[in-house]
């Protein structure tokens, strides 16, 4: 039987790894690293860089391929089946190293925020003892990069996905909304003159790109720069904060 540690490693900058996370990496017998295709090979490379930076004697590494997610039967069913398949890949990778007692995964951002690692871990059989090491979230990195608070004084904020902005529009009663997992730039479906945006890609990395301003003025720049960056790197991770403009 093995135990499983999910280690939040921030948004691509090795300096985002906490002392607690570094100790968990050094204590692991086996670290699982996902591969997402040749165009995203540097995502695996960044994890390898983190491991090399915090330990002189790296643990064993087992790579597994991330399957493509199907959506023919609806979003939620597609995600559920996708998680089942990923859990199977985890089991196969771990089974290939029967001596490993302390298994870890390096989680981009933090395992608590729009990440499914805990849900996938719950599918493992037998069920390991699972521990979570918190990390810097993309949301923290974004607000730090722009040097802004996420909420107005004494006010709440909402964290949601691009899919919900596209399908449901602006959340009722919200003034500040952080949007994650938005590959389609769903802010285009809003009345753009009504909002300001703080957008960031590769936040915290040397490739970091930041844009902010009235959404109607900077939306096209975001679309153009995002497309160019994705073509150059083969992948992109971005996040943004929207605030209703005070007229």
C-alpha cells in the first residue's frame, strides 16, 4: 500500500514551491508527471526543473499520458469519464514501481482551486492515504502581478469558468469576477463597455504577459497576443479578473 501527496507548485515558477512542498518532493519515492503531447512537452520539463531544484537526489519519475476528453455526451459526463481514465493511468504508472511507498504529483497551481486531482485520487482502488500540500494559485499570482486586491472593500468576489460566462453571462449581483479555464476568451460574450479587465498569461513565469484596462479597449489586443503566444509556445495558461465599471 502507498500514500499519495498532491503538491501545489504554483504557476510555473520554481520559486513558488513552498518549503513544505520541497520537503514533500524530497520525501517521495515516486513522482508521477503527466505528458500532454509534444506541443506541451515543456509542462513536463517545468515539473522536472522543480524537482531538480529542490533535491540533490531526485526520486523515481513515472510519466503518464493525459487522454483526450470527450464531450459528445455532455460536459459533465465527458469530464467524469476522463477522470476515470486518468485514474487508470495513475494506477498503471504506480503499479510499474511496486516498491514505491510515498507517491507524489506536482499540481500546477493548487489542488484546491479548479483542479481535479483530489477527485481522481478518490477513484484509486485501493484508496491511498492522501495528503495535500497547498500551493500558490493562479488567482494569487494574477493579483500579485497586477498589484491589485481581488475584492472591493468589504465586498465578495466570484471565481468561475469561461464556460459559465459564455453560457450564463455575468453572475447575478457580482461586481468582481475571476475567470479560469477559458480557452475561448468568453469575455467576448459580455457587454464589453461595462467592464475593466486584468488579464495575465504564463503568470509568474519569465514569459509572463499582462494586460489591463477597459475591456472594450484591450479585448482585441488580448485575443491577438494570446493567439500569438499559444502558437509560439504550443500551449497557454491564462486567467483574468473582471470588474464592473462604475459609471
